[in-house]
C-alpha cells in the first residue's frame, strides 16, 4: 500500500489539474492500492466540490467503493501524537491532514507516499526516517 495525500486525490479526479496525467500514470505504474486518512479525503472532497461539484466528489467516492483507496483509521490513542506532530512542525505549519499521514506511516511502517506537498521532504517518521516520495 502507498500513502496518498489530498492533492494527488484531487488530481486523480480533476482532469484540468496540471498533474492529472502524471498522477494517473503513477497509480497505474505502481499497481498498488492507496491508503489515506479521513482528514485527507475530507480536504480532497472539499476541493473537488469547489472545482467540480458533486460529479467530482462522486469520482472520489468511487475510489473507495471500487477498493482503489482505503482509509487508515485514527484512534483516540493517536490524538496526542497528532498534536505533538503539529506542534513540532508548527513553523511550516503542519496541517491536520499531513499530521495524520505521518501518524499512519509511523503506525503501519509505510514509507512510500504520493504527494505534491514538498513538506514531506521535511517530515520525519518517528522523528528520524524519511518518506520515500513517489515522483509524479
């Protein structure tokens, strides 16, 4: 499985995005399911609504129903870690969606991420390990 950020999710369903084709090609090349978090999907759904209305949101939802995207579930025990991460990277600043992806990486051992966000070159998994950013 590969972690996936909101920007890539939007690019997958919005053909007008400059990175639509590279993101789609990366997904096809990797041939692995994607995993994200509810905050990332929420962000992507909001952006899809602003850019393309219900039709684009439906395409995002289809990624879930078709099994191409799964959701990493945040647990109550994770809340303090999320806040620690947001505090640590407050100078960037780190948003909730990014913090949950770092948390998911820490809890699953996944390091590969599809993202358009350069902040993932700075974030560290468990304070030391780098993300393997998949180029799109």
